[in-house]
């Protein structure tokens, strides 16, 4: 039985794992990335079918602007970013009464605020000023904070060096929810604004204003206004570039190579894969979801870790439609959020995001066609009752297609290819336990205290990805991968 030896083994080629591996390989560490599936990028990866390339989950790129996390990553790797379009209109948001044009530039957005939230437009703008002010303070802090949140007593002293006027100013936002802040602007009763804001929060932090700690919500809400991008060929192109960089710096990225079991051996770790393949390293980076953590370790090793199944906060699943269409879209806007009923929960097809491939992006679709990825939040449990599965898929597909046709009449007649995806699909293709995706769901003002940091409590084993602070989105996920690389370099 051959044993391959490395400095670092990374389990999973999602944005988190690829970021940490690329940084470490560039610094001269010998790195192997083991990826279970046949694609790179995990939830932000792609698959090719019937002449189209579909984004598996994530579609909107963030962090590529000057100073952004991914821009800095590519600079560090001395690589060019692939071609991408900066989105002037981040998305159109359709409610039963209005279409909101969500602009990236603040002055343009504020003009739209005057139009769509006329009664409270001044308060909305004041609220956004606070979001931007506090958001930029959070940015300064996040990149340096591997021990956040402090899950272990020994993390607290490490946090002391970050106590300064900037971090102290954040305290009120760590002890209130977004809703608490909205109340102070008297915006909590503005139905139109609340519906818009909750839609944005659901897509970025997986929860609504009443459950979202203010500092997390603000960090997410400001992000789009710093930069939102459509990457040519989809976000999978970024994953491919990161894998190229790892290989160019002597590392390995191996597809169809799942980590099945991890055991300690003489102060190092042995990762077992299929066909008796074994890899040994002093450091292991887990980029598979924390919901899958327990599957990799023997019970006595697992018990010593900080990751206990009962403590993990829950996550949503996603229902997806992957659609190839004739290009009948007249507008340049690529992202369309549809809210069908403002009074109902923003999940289960009542709210969904429709993402179009760029016009003329032939990596994504044949000429004069477009590839569409549609996603809505869904409770995972219902998808595991086998008897209802096909009916449920049909019901959700209909609900979403009906929602689209209210704003894009005759959409159905342009469909060339249509494939649904469910939590079962996500478990099958990206190995997410029960198909839980998109990271943890914050559930109250102090819920951030229960999130996991990159430390697993096992010496030399780190975690990154959307179930680790700061959580959801390719940007947050890359940030946790960045932090892990930083920690490993500290030794
Ligand atoms: C429907 C949907 C829409 C989204 N939209 C956006 C968006 O528009 N913009 C955005 O920024 N973010 C978006 N996100 C969030 C974003 O996709 C994720 O937060 C991010 O991609 C997660 O990356 P990750 O590295 O944590 O994990 P993943 O992407 O899940 O990657 C983990 C990888 O590990 C592999 N793996 C798992 N177990 C093993 C094992 N035992 N051995 C080896 N490999 C293993 C998996 O196959 C997978 O490739 C969306 C997510 C979803 C689900």
C-alpha cells in the first residue's frame, strides 16, 4: 500500500479548499487537494449537459474589485483574473407591485430608493450609510481574525490584540439584529422595504432581518455595492484558475479522489481514499461541510474535536432549475430575483434567483442561446421522503415557471433543456450531508457565538468553507480558506 507524503492535504476543491491550497502551494508547501467529484468548485462549480454549461449553484461573483479578497488572492498568486463583467445593475427584483433595479453605485441606488421606497427614502438612505460605515470596519477586521468566533477558552487571549477603537465601535452591531437597527430607523414597518431587504439577506446570509446579527448582515449588504460580477464561463472558471495555480506551484489536485477516513499517526494524519490509496501530512484542511465532519473520523478522535453534531446550526437546501433557452432576453441585466408573495416565507419557490449566462458567452451556451441557473431555498427533510420526490419536483418546477411567466411572458416556449436539482442532487454531486448547502443559518443576535472558527480542536486539522465563520458565499468561503493558509504558515 503506497503512502504519499505532503505538508498539507486539502479535502475538497470548493472555493475554501482551493484558496488555502493555492496560497500554501505558492509559499512552497507541498500540497495535495483531494476532490471526491469529477468537477472543481463544489457548489460554485459547473456541469456540462446538452451543449450548455450550467453553474451548479453560485452564479454572482464578489470580491473581484480592487482590494477585494479574490482580487488580492489572484495578485498574490501572480495570476490574471479571467474576463468578467462588473454589473451596473446587480439584479432586478420583481415583487407583485414593482420592479426594483438594484444598482451597484450608491448614488444610482439612492435615486432608485427615492422611487421605490418614497415614504421612507431618507431613512433607507441613512440606514445604508450605517451599513457602509460599519461594513468597512468589519472588512478591516475579518481578514486578520482566524480565531473568530472564540469557540475555545484559549482563543480569548488571542483576541485581545484586536481590541482597538475600530473593533470596539462594532460592539453594538454584535449585540443587535438587523431588525433592531431597522427599528431605530423606523423602517421595520415598511412592507416594501422589508420585503426587498429580507430577500437580499436570505440570498446572502440565509436568514431574515429578525434573526440576523447586525454585523453579519451589514458585511453582506455592503458587499454588492463594492462590486458584483458575472464571470465569463461562470464561477467555475475561477476554481479552474486556482487549480492551475496549485499545479503550477508543484501541488496536486486530484478529482474523483474522496477522503474516506482520517486517522492520527505519530503526530501526523493519514487520509485514506478509494483503492487503498493513502496520503500522509502534518496538516489537513477540511473543505467538506462540517455537517460531514463526523463521517471522516473514528468516534474517539471525533470526540476530542470542537465539532459536535448537536452543536451545528442548521442549513437550508436548494431546489434548482437548470434551463437552456433561446435567447429572447432583451435587457442586459443578468440576475433576476422574483418574490411571488411578500407575505409568505422567502423560500420554497416563493422567492428565487434566476441567473442568466452573459450574452454571447459561448462557453456557457451555444450561439443565440442562454444557460440559466435558478435557485430557491428549501427545507431539506421533505426531499428525502422517496414517495413524494417526483411530485414535489414537478410542483416546485411549475411554481417557479409560473413565477417567471408573470414577468417574462411565454418563457416556457423558449425552453430547450430543463433539469431540476434538489438536495438529493447536492448530496450526490458535492457530497453535502442531506444536501445542506449555503452555510449556517444565523438565528438570533448572539448566534455568531455558536459558529465555528477554522480550528477544529484537532491538532493540525483545520476547517474552511461555508459552514465555518464568516460563512456563506464564495467570498466568505475564500476568506476562511485564506485564514487557514495564514494559520498554517504561522506554524
Ligand atoms: C444554490 C446556491 C446558490 C448560490 N449562489 C451564490 C452566489 O450567487 N454567489 C456566491 O458567492 N455564493 C453563492 N452560493 C454560495 C456558495 O456557492 C458557497 O458558499 C460556496 O461555493 C461553498 O464553498 P465551500 O468551499 O464551502 O464548499 P463546496 O462548494 O461545497 O465544496 C466542497 C467540495 O468538497 C468536496 N468533498 C466533499 N466531501 C469530500 C470528501 N470526503 N473527499 C473529497 N472531497 C470532498 C465536494 O465534492 C465539493 O467539491 C450559492 C450556493 C448555492 C447552493
